[in-house]
């Protein structure tokens, strides 16, 4: 994780959401790299490869409902790994169910955002979150 670069890994299978979230992330200053992955297994493979290269994202935005491996399973795997658990992982989902939020935090999520259908609200939430992460760099 470089201090001069800020890499966001977006794990999201809904292409409409990917386009919207990428549009928001592209407006945030200092984000230099956005990687989008559409299923849980590919996200797990990506981070395993990142470990071998020591080239990690600074922030992971993780949907819960993914093909192959769910967001819950990914959290469980990543937060048990000494290296990967240090990456800030934010659940970004359509689920506003309290049990999902509690489960995500119990598995080690650093934050939980419910995707708003209002672009301006979603922009404010993601922008605030990424600005906070950038300030920690």
C-alpha cells in the first residue's frame, strides 16, 4: 500500500452499480487505481496474488451478494489472514437488514454502507468514506 497511490478494490457483480460507483470514485481526488471484480472467487484470487506481489488495495468496497463466494465468506477469509485483515474493508450493499449488518461487523467489516438509489446521497457517503481513508495515508 503506497502513500503516493490509492487503490480501491470494488467487489460488485451488478454492472449498473459498478458503473455508478466507479463514476463516484473517479471524482474523488487522489484515487489512482480502481479494480473491479464481479465475483467472490475472483476477488479471493486477486488478493492472494496481491499477497505474493505485496501490492494491496488501500480500500475494499465489498458487496455481500456475490456469485461463487459471498461477501460474508470473503470477510471471514480475509479477516482471518494476518496481512489481509489490515486492509480497510467496507460492505457496500443493498441490504438494510440489521442481521446482515451485525454479521458483517462480527466478521470484521470496518464499515457498512447501504447503497442509496439517490446518486447524490451515494456520492456523499462514498466520497466521505474514501476521503477519510485518504486522510489516514
